[in-house]
């Protein structure tokens, strides 16, 4: 139904760090990885982690993915919701983590949106 409605990609499939083409009755749709773990809802609400722990998880994941990139690019999504990480008592931890990511990132890191990832992936791996 999503493809039939004109959607070209979706974000609701938690899987590996690579986009994948999915077949539908109405043509292919691209699944851009959705982060279940680097997601403030399950971490802060379900697992009762604090904002500083969540920020540390982001940095830890980044370091691992940087090493993995030696074998090829990966998508590292971070799911954020303003009603959680946007709160004043949490936002400073997120700001600090994102600042550190920017400082540690080189030319090989692309800070972007899911739509831009989908567009880039389609240009590299078009459907048949």
C-alpha cells in the first residue's frame, strides 16, 4: 500500500545497517534502517536509562561503526523525539554527544537525512 500511495522508502524496519530493497505488489520500496537501540523511546522509557547513558550509547556505536566502515559504508540512525530528548534536563547530553560526533567525524562521515540516504542508495543500486 505504501508503494501504491507513492512512497519510495520506509523507515519502520529495524534491521542491519544497510538499506535493502523490498518487493511489494506495487513495485519495490527501499527500507532505510531504523534504529531500535539508538532510539530514545525504548532506551529512556522502557529500559529507564538516563540521558547521559543514551548519549554514551550514541558515541560508542559511532566508534564501532567507524571501524566497520573499513569494509564498506553503514547507516547509523539515531531516533529522537522532542518530547523525550528535547526536554531541557536531557538536551544538554544530546548536544554534547552530537558535538563530539562532529568533532570526531572526518570527510568519510555524512550527517544527513533518511530521504537523502534513500536517494543516494537508489542512485548506486537502482531497482530492475
